[in-house]
C-alpha cells in the first residue's frame, strides 16, 4: 500500500545563479553608480570654482560709458549665473553705457548696460550757490526744487485791487534723479562758490527743469532719504 507521503511531488531547489558581466542588471547598476559619482564630483568642483568678472571701480551712473578704466576685476563664485555678468578674460563690448546706477564694487550685470538710445534720461548741469549736503555725491538720488525770487509774486493785478501780493512758493521740479557728477568750484579764493551738479533728468521733465534754470530764482537740491550715495 502506497502512503500519501510517497505520492507527494519532490520539491526542487532553485539555484541562484551568480551574476556575470553579461547580466544587463549588473551593467545598469554599475553605470548608475558611476554616473552618480561623476555628477557629485562635478557639482562639488563647480560650486567651489571662482571666475574673474568685472565690478564697478566707482559709482557708474546712467549714460556713463562702460570701459575698463571704470571697472576692476574680482574673483567670485557665480555658478549658473556666470552668463549674466561680464567675464574679465573677455573684451568689454564697445559703445555700451550704464542704464542704471551701479554702485561702487557692485558686479556689473549685463542687464544694467546697453545702447545710449535706450536711456530715458538726459544730463543737465545745475549751478547751486547754496550749501550742499555731504550726501550729495556722485550716484546719489536727489530732489530738485525751484525757489523763486522773493520779488516774484502770483496773482497779477492784486496790488491794483488793494490785495497784498503773495510770493511765489518753492516747488519741486523733479524727484529722485541721479547725480552723475559733482563739480566743485575750481577757485579756492572764492568762499562759498557755486557748485555744478550734473543730474540725469527724465526727458519728460526737461521743459520744466530748463525753464526754471532760465527763470529768476534759485535751484535747491535735496538728498533723498535712504538714496544711493
């Protein structure tokens, strides 16, 4: 008589084959590990690499020509942003001017320079006879005010009607304009001599500013609180 145990199938033991170089899974694993190591090494070396780029050797104001005399070289880590700046081992393109203020020591971004035709401001020379704040320097932001001559009155014919004339009050010509250059009086013998400011006036404000310069009165320059200096 055959027992139940004798009729059960004999289990077979699966043999685990040792992977060989022909096994695609082994090859794929090696490739992935090698790629991860190479990528990590590249990221570390890139993060620690410095590049020489141009920075402003002094304040650059809108309209100022970009040339090597106004620049200095600094070593910085930029990474993926390297294309946004001027690399020092390449020649600076000719004909470029600053389109905005670039502070002393600031890296010069390509977006801050361009063709002179892109400027929306024009330089105007203003002679200031009164005292100037120490904050009024190249690159500073200032408000330009006009102070009419005390004899200038508003309300024509007021005296004929027995009404006292009212002096014309000071008024702002243009606000937050950039001082491109401060030219002190050349003569040291004249105390309190006039100072000439070259300010960058928006083209839309030119008529009012130029009209005030030709009128009877004085120009007052007020530094903007917190403005660049």
